[in-house]
């Protein structure tokens, strides 16, 4: 089983907190679509012919800035290059202002079967404060439209820990979100990332920085409501109606193989992590040479063990210590005995 990630590096507006790779100029959009197609062809051997693609994820940036014709070209290349499983999960990230009824119908007809919609908040002042490209009315309407068109797998993103968002308002936000026809929710704490407009505004004392205590209260409220509503909390930031896990993201947490296409996209082949340059123009220049170029880090068995531990512990399934010993040859109780001892005894770090 393998996954495929396709990065669409364009956004209409720069949300002030975001440090993902994207460009607000669409100057290179046609070239990038051709580049993605090129890169898929160049790297198709990454996935062996006997491995089926079980999940495809269009992320960004904002994939919903693509036209259906562009999306069709990318899909066609994917299907020609790989063995795509019949039950493949195809997630498409989108912003509410892009989702007209017609566009939703076309997305469905080209094979998208899961929508990931960046709602973030139902408060218009907060959406403006974050420089989002949509308002709350568009957020609600697009989810209703998506359900009407027949999407039965819809996930939404929300942001908590926003300084001006009271715990009461956050609780109302979560309840309102869960009343929508969605089966999955990702909730992230507002964070102050380096080199973002938010960091600059905080340095200029024009914006307040995130409040950790408030974020902690919001997170506790979220978990309380999720449990009351009978949803599952299956990963630190991810929640769903029972059993409706994200197949694609779960494969990341379970260390499965995936190929990442597009500027800034990361890949994992089981032993190495590989990543593409985070610059649209440079990405295209490199592809012009006819060879896929990326940076690569080879992971030692202990690196892989550490990653497996860290990602596994983010999920409700945790890690199987016996399986770790069999796969990596390390006994966790011996390897991390001093760390485990210190944590258990709340000491200062000396074994
Ligand atoms: S739409 Fe998404 S990727 Fe684009 S700037 Fe906003 S948060 Fe970042």
C-alpha cells in the first residue's frame, strides 16, 4: 500500500499565520501543472508496480484554485503511471470561496471522493483578522452544497487558541461544526511561525501572540464536546465519527510509503525521507533538466524507531513495543531506560 501527495503551491491570499509553501502570484500556474505531470512521469518507479496507490491527497497551498481541466490532466497521468486501488481515497483540500455547486459536481465527477475544507472559524471578524479569503456564510453554504452534491466524506479544519476567542465562543464553534454534514474534523492551535506576517505583526505589537493557557482550555473543551457527541479522538489534532479515519494521514502516522509531488512536497520510501525545493521557479528549472531532483536524508534504524515512536504516540493506537523490537532490533526498555525512569519519577534528567 502506498500514498500519493500532490502539492498545489498557490493561494489567493496569504493567511497571516501560514508557513506552508505557496505563491499568491499565479504567474507560474500553467507551468506548475505541466511540472507536476512531468514529475509524476519521472518518479513513477518510486512506487513499485505491485504496490497499489490507496490514497491520493491534493494539498497546498489551495488545490481548489485548479480548474477541472487541469485536475483531469493530473488524474490522467496518475492513472497511467500507477496502479490505483479501486477503493482509493482521494482527498482534495479547498477553500470555501472556490466551491460553487458546479465546481463541486465536477470535482465529484473526476474522482474526488473526500473534501477537506479550510473553515477555520465561523466568526467573520476573526476570518478577516487572519486574512482568510472567505466569510462564515460561505463556509457553511459550501459544506451544505457539498453534501447535497453527494460528498459523504467531508472534513473541516478549525483553529483554536485565537486570543480574542473566548472559551464559550470556541465551544459554540465546535458544536456548530459538528452539526454540519461532516464526518471528520482537524483542529489546530494557532501558532506563531517564523517568517510569517503574524510574527512580524506581533513584533510590531500590532497583534497579540497566541495564549497557551487559552489554547489549552480550548483543547480541553474540544475533547469534552467530541466525547459527548460520540466522535472519536484518534490523533492529537484529528477527530471523526466512529471509524471515519483519514486513510491518507493515518498512513503517515503508520510510517507507510508515500510519494510527494510538487514544490516542497515530501516523500518517504521506508528508509529515507526526500523533499523537493520550496520554490516554484527553482522547482521548474530543476525539472527542465529532465531529472527529478530532491534532497534526501537516509534514516538509521534508530532514527526510524524514534519516528515510529513519535508518530505512533500521536495516535490512539500507540505503538507495539514487541513489533518495534522485531522490526528495528532495539529493545525500547533498554534503549530509553533512563528517559523512562526520569519521566516516571519526575526527576531532573539524571539517570
Ligand atoms: S489557504 Fe491554506 S495554504 Fe494558503 S495561505 Fe491560507 S492556510 Fe496557508
